[in-house]
């Protein structure tokens, strides 16, 4: 399970994810690359500087690549994880790295015979809470699910689960919005 970024992956991110998946599958390194991507995603979530580095048009692709590979090495990523991040950045697509990671997660979930869902919560979920949510989602969808988690403090409390075009909203924010709408129309 990894943390997510928002949005759908671009075509370029999908192609990089497919190549990363095939390399990892052929090298029997799917789990280690999954861990690498989860570690890098967590670092992105924690570091505004790292997120700015990905997006900055002022930093040359070569320099971005070297910097991101150095960060990946410091994080303890495998050679494959470092090479993928470095290649994407070197090719001028550093801002696509979160999309590559998300698309890789979707491919991995499909490979495992599961659907990938995104669980967005107001605060980080512990494993017991996540397992409980996933059990309910799995029952509702009628199959195994893999989760990508993300924290969105604007939810105030509760969580939202997105599974493809379906959304299960158990957030305090949506309940308050519904109450506000009901009060306005009364």
C-alpha cells in the first residue's frame, strides 16, 4: 500500500509505469519496487522542497535527475527504483513521477487480481482501521482490493474511498455540507 497523489496518470506516466512493471516482474522485484515507490511517495508527502523540485521548470532535467537519484539513494531505494526515478526525471518528466507510481500501483493490483482503490482520510489510518475499511469495500465491490492512501485534512474527519468511477463518502465534511444545504433550502 502506498500513499497517493491526486489525479489520473498521463499517457507518458502510464508508459513509464508499464515499463517499470515489466522490468520489475521480469527481475522478480515487484514487491521491492512497490516498497521503493511507497518510500518515495512518503518522502514527497513530507517534503515541500522535494515536491517543488519535481515541478520546477527552472531546474534542468539532468540536474533534477541527479538530485532525485541522490534523494532516492538516501532513502535506501533499490537500484531499479533509483534508475526509474532518474530516467523519468532525465527525460524531462519529473513532474510525472507521482503518476508513474500511481499507475504502477494499479498495474500491480491488477496483476495480483485485485482492484485498486484510493482511501482518503482526514488523518493517517492505522492498519486495523484500513483493514476494516478495505473489508467493507471488498465486500461492496465483490473482490479483492489494494489500497492507496492519502491524507486530506479538509475532510475534518472520516474518509472517502474511490474505486474507479464509484465513490464512498463517509467524511464529516460531506455530512456538514449536506446539513448546510438542507438548512439553506428549509
